[in-house]
C-alpha cells in the first residue's frame, strides 16, 4: 500500500510523517524504516525506527530507490512500514512516470504486506488521480 503526504515547502509534511512514524514505533508490529536525504531528522525519530540516509547509498533516481527498497524487504521480511521523505530528490518524474512508479510501489507493498509513505514537495493538484487517491 502507498500513502502520500503532499504540500508546499514549509507546510509541515516532514513533521507530520515523523509524528506518524513515531506513533507506530511506540508499539510496532514489524520493522520500521525512515529514508531521508540528510540526517536532520534523526534525533526526532523514535529509536525503534531504522534511519537511512539515501545519499549515503547514492540513490539519485527512482530505479535505484526501487531497487534499494526491494533490498530492504529482502533483508528484513518483518518490514511493516517504510517512510520516505524528500522523494523529490531522487529525480524529477513527469506525471506518467510518477504514476508508473507509484503503481510499482503499490504492487511491491501488496506483495510484501508493507506500507510505503511518501512525502512530496508539491501541491496536491499536481498529482495524478492515482496519486490523489493515496493522500493521507
């Protein structure tokens, strides 16, 4: 399952995602991962959440991110949720490419019983219908 948090810069998306992750981390069912493009938010995350800085792994396009997520799931079959902040920094996708990427993540999530939460720095009306259906 894919869930999306979208909004302009400074609208509180990251803080909202951190709060969501910390709430689940209080009593997790499985492993939780928070993927970001820098280390700014590490101290705000519950220690039960595995933090990953995607720049440490040179994840700079959607295909690398998808492969990286597959690797996480292959290495930890108990993965419950993956929170990805700054998804915009892995490459600019046009609407058809974005929709295809979201569909691939949706399938990956369903096949592995994992929820993906993605944070986009864009207005909700910039998403495709498929993306708007996944807004939280």
